[in-house]
């Protein structure tokens, strides 16, 4: 490529191309490629190649020390990060616009500042007065957080070097920052990457914990935070949907801690409130005794979490029946449907299927297979499931239900919330003489038979398969 040839950069993943094209070959997104002036990564003119410096190599054994941590004062936040902010590290907080990232971070900064550490909040999106107004609304007006509305990375770093070294710097958001070091316009991938690089270098050198806020946008107009994901030490994703008050904080990447813990918050009129017992929250609007609803005893990280799964199976008027799933993996749903058809004689080809995880939660465990299958069969048969029971187990392609990890913890949580029965595969763990009575489900056919029998008892014969009609 000629030295000053324009380069075309995907605003979603950062891949570089020599010419414009509609689809990014690297990440598969459409209309995300934009021209960004001269190539950003080219050599700096006037600087000749430097002779390398010899450095010492170290053995693997030697002195180590734990990453120095500062608890944030928000326990749910600390649970996800693995114990608090790590000094000299950079954390990316990603999420949809309006989900509550700024609210959470001003709360965390205020909590840290109250313990005597210097915390700084730089907003590139809102004026100081707006941030102040929000803090007042959250009852944090007196917290000694230092504010500024700035977007120049060089100015920010110069300011941070003055006075007592800051312990926490929140940059809200990385997409509004710009650095003199690169030529592209603010908001482009090159600028986002350049600004992040400068801030990461500053964090390592100064020992401050830096949090970068990154908006996730579907359209390619603003550079997605994905380009900084591999540069930072941890990526937290803040999730939730507009219809619910619940917000889930999840670690996507964490160099200093676990990646499977979640933090649960509730958005209230006075900011984000921590939810200490999420199971109670996710079951609070439960539809007791209606067909198609089931309680799944899940695990998120080390924490058991009971959630309601709802299914609706209805005759279709379409040539290709609809399969719609919210909060669970669509391919797992297809698998469970196929196993029900192939091994249990449950015919779903003429039905639309909707599956929904209540409360806006997203389940990733295969242990939800059995609960999903129970909800589907229950809806199809019009037979409600026992309201005092929880379900868990992984379904294999043969229809066998496989044991899952941490059965004891799942049942303990269920017992705590007043459940008395578990439908589960054979429990192999020791010490599971829990308060729940267990109905062992070794195969999905057992489950179908059980639901059909209970439906028959309740309201006469139930037809699951269509072959007899
Ligand atoms: P915000 O933190 O600005 O979101 P983000 O920084 O991720 O874009 O939160 C915005 C939403 O949160 C807004 O729709 C209003 C709501 N909200 C509350 O419900 N209660 C509150 O106390 C605050 C501050 C915000
Ligand atoms: Mg914001």
C-alpha cells in the first residue's frame, strides 16, 4: 500500500482493508467499514529504526505478589471483578446506551472516594452540572469525587499527574475521547484504540485503576468497544432489557479473577440497588400453576440462582413453524425439540414454539435443558407442573438426562425458598440428603410420561403425540 493511501477500517472489529467494501470479511458485519485518512499504524516520519536494548530474562519461579486490590464498596461489583479494583489495571465496562453504566460507576466512584481514596470521574458525554445533578439524586452529593467534562486524552493525563495520585479514574466514555497522536476523527476505531492505548499506558505507570465505559452499538456509526477488548485487563458487560428493572453485571474477560460470576442490580428511582438474593427477585412475579412455566435451579458462577422459564407451544398457521427464544440459546432449544420428537414421540412440527426466561436473565448453562423440556411438554399438554418443584439436568442427544455440577447447592437454594421437590438426574454428589425429595429423571421419556400422567389425573386424557389423532 502506498504510504499515504487511505485505509478502510471496520468500525466494529478494527480489521483494515485496502478498499471499501460492504461487508467486513473479518467479523461479518455489514456497512461497518469506513475510511480513516492515512493509515494509522504507519511508521512515524523522521524517526529512524532504533537499535534494540538488551533486557534481562527471568525464571518462572521467583517472587510473586497478589494483585493489589481496592474493594469498591459495592459488594456486587466486587463479586464480579473478583475482589475490587486492581491497581494499575484497566477495565472496560460495556453495555447498551441507557442501561445504567454511568449510574453504576458514579456510585462505585463515590463509595471508593468515601473510604479516603482519590477518585476522578471524567465525562465526555455530559456536562459537570448534569453529573452533579445525578449524584445529588443518588444521595451522593457529598462524596469527594472529583469531576470534569473533558475529551482530550493528553489533557486528562496531564491533569492526573498533578497532585495526589488518583486511585480510580472513570472515563465515560472511551468513544468520546480523542488523542493528538492519531489523525482520525473522534469516534473512529483508530481514535478509540489510540486513546485507550494512552490511558492503559498511564494506568500501568501510575498504578491507578482506570475504567473505560464503552457503548455497544449495533450500527457501525460509532466504533464498537470490541477493538479495546483485547487491550484491557478485564471486560465487564452490563446487561438488562428496557422492560425490566433488573441489571446483570457479568465478567466477560478477567485477568485477575473469575469470569463466571454475576452481580445483580435493580434500577430504582434512587439509582442502582444491589440485590442480595436474586432468586427471590426472579421468582417474584411467578405465574403459579399455569401450564408451560417451570422453575429452573441454576448456578451462575458460585451462586445458585432460581429462575422461571416459560414456554408456549401453539398450533401454527405457517408453513415453517416459528421458533422464538429469549434468554436462552436458540440452538439448544432446537436440540431439545429434536430429542423430544425423535425419542419421546412428542410431535412439534405443526406448532410454533416460544421460550422465554423470565426477568430478562440470560441462561448459558446446559443444565437448563431439562427445565426447558418440561416447560415445552407442559405447554403442549396443557398440564401444569407441580408448583413446589424445581428442575435441572442436561439432556443428551440420545434423550438421556445427564447429571450436572453442584446439585447440592442448587437444591439447598430451592429448599431455602420453600420448594420441596426436585426433578433431576441421578445425583452423584455426596452430602445431598437435602430437604428436597428427588424424582429421578434418567431419560426424557420419563419426564414426558410423568407430565402426561399428571395431566390425565387433572383433566382427563392428554394427547402429546398427534399420531393417534
Ligand atoms: P445511565 O447511567 O445514564 O446509562 P448509560 O450511562 O449506560 O447510558 O442510566 C440511564 C437510565 O437510568 C435512564 O433511562 C434513567 C435511569 N435511571 C433511573 O431509573 N434511576 C436513577 O436514579 C438514575 C440515575 C437513572
Ligand atoms: Mg452514560
